[in-house]
C-alpha cells in the first residue's frame, strides 16, 4: 500500500469517527469533573473558583497555592461541558501564556482512556475539543486579540499589561458582548495605578483571595517551606506581603516603581538565547562579583530610538570572573554587533579591562561606581523607562529585583542607592550599565580601545 493511499485511508477513518462520535457521559459538577476526569482533588478555594457562576471574577492568590492548576481546570471543564465555546488565555507575553497552556496539556494527559476522545487536536497554542470548543493561548497583543468572540477569557498577570486600559476598556468588552461570557482576571498584586488594582475595588467583580494561610490549611506548603516563609517575611517584607499575603504594597523610597516596570513590559519582548546567532546593535552591561554576591550580564538592543532588554544572565554565586568574561566573549562572537560593553571595575581595577581586551573584547569600558556615576546611570535607566523607550520582557525574577532598589536624597542633593538586607541588585546595575552604554556609546567609535571612566 502506497504512503499516500495510507494517509487518505487514515483521513477517511478520522472523518467517519468524527461523524459517529458520541461523547461519554461527563460529570456536570466542575469539582467532580476534576476528581473523576482530570484526577485532581481541588482545595476549598480552588473549588469555589471552579463552581463560581459569576461573570466577572478577580483572583489574588499567593505563590504555590495552585492558581495555574485551578485556571487550567476551569478552562478544560468549561470547554468539555459547553459545546462550540471559545476560551482565550492571555498573559503579558506568549511565554507566560504557555505556562498555563502547558498545564492544560498535562491535565489532558491525565484523562482516562475512555474519556480521551473528548479531546481532539492539541497544538502548541490551541486545543480543540470534539464538541467544537477550543482553548487558544495568546500574548497580550491588541492585534492578535481583535476579531475573537469568546465565551471565557482568562487573563493572567494582568498587572503587568503595559496597555491595560486599552485591553480592558476597548478590546475585551466587544469580545464578550454577544456571548455574555465570563472574564477571569488574575495577577500578583503589583502596582496601584493599574486596571487590576481598580478591578479589585470594583463591586461588580467577585473576589477570590488565597493567602499562605489557606495553603497551609490545605497542606499545600510543607513544614519546611512554611519555616522559610518566616525568613522571607523578616528579610523581604514587601515581597512577603505581595507574594504570600496577596496584598498590594510598595515602599515610597523605591527607585523603579511597580507601575513604571509594568508599563515597560511588552508582549513582543523576549530574551534572545545564548546559543543563537543574532544580528543588530547590542550594548552589554556587566556587574561583576565573586563569592559573596552574584554576577549579572544584561544586553540591550537598540532599534532606532528604542532600547530592548534582550538578554539577562545571572550565573550561580561563586562563578569566577574568568567565566563571566568567557560568557561575554561567546556572546560577542555570536551576536553582530555588540558595540559597547560597560563593566563595573570598582572592586577589580583596570586589570579586568585588560583581561577583557586580551579576550577579544576591545569595546569594553570600565565604570568606577561612585555616587555620581551610579546616580547618572540610574537616572538614565529611569528616564528611558519613563519615556517608554525601554522595553523589558515579563521576567518576574528581574522585575522583582529591579523593584527592590531603594534611594535616599542626601542633604547635599545627591541620591544614594541601596537594597534591603537579604536582597540583590546585580540585575539592576547590569541593566543600568547596559542602558548607560547605549546612551554614551551611540554612535559607537569605529574600533574602540578599552578604557576606564
């Protein structure tokens, strides 16, 4: 039998199965569906979300409370029990949306064999059910969202939407208007000048909150993890309040506010991989450390007047300076063209610049961290963000660290910077160095000579 004939027969068989398909009986109760079909025992707060009949829902759940699983279960149960329905999952970027999409895929794999036929096609960003329903995974892109008519929309990490007013006021309402569909909005409580904060005050939205105490009560946290939480509370109270108490908070002396950082998150901003070749105009910032702290390497790409954070690398603590230089050298070989590299040489002196020059990185400039240079770098970084000319990917580790940097105005009018005990600011200064390089080395010299500022 020829290969083409075999494919035609298989296609015909599929069409016949579609015509004769009769779905097995499914539990109509969402919690029971999760138990019997998805083999998940929901917690009390997960069950409340699954069974809610509200059309507008807002979620604030602590870390590791099972939010991703609950949202995935809600999407699957809705699609399986409601024929010809469209479910959309939207997050700040496709990478974040795919986290929920991957969880859906994992849960679909749990379905018992006799119920497996309820699911049809599984692609990377779309799941088709045999009853005509679909789940589509999308980034926060107005162009990609326009044109959809949806019955259920799940918004994840809504506080990090740089265009949140346009999305919530102009894009989403028409999508749900004709279906009287459901909107579920979830996020870390990040920033108070956001639509997500406003929705948490809106009486028309049903509120679902789960804190670390709920997770302990449901035995989701181990005793060891609960003990660690106390250390987080003592060393990073702001993070503890947001991430585990699920409350909005921000200290007044934060240099880069949560609202500002959220506005810089772009749906099409993604990191470039270390192993891929890239073309463009790149600027690198390196905050060096050994043993006590972390080294961080940030790379910014300039496209016209706009700057884009395209790479952030923080190797494990104790990584040698030679390894950091080697990392920068490989990037320099693979990416065309890294026009300037600004490196902190405060602790290590000019020999670092010489080592980088000998390694084939003559475009390196050493920056001695003084009060004046740190203030200038930090101000340039903040100014570019305020102008909207610097975009960053949705990366919670980086965003959290950028938000920890504190400032104080001295009696002489200078600004001093610090970070709370138990936190780090390596990514902050690496990014500030990269933005400083893009500012000072534009346009770049033809063949720079390594130097120190």
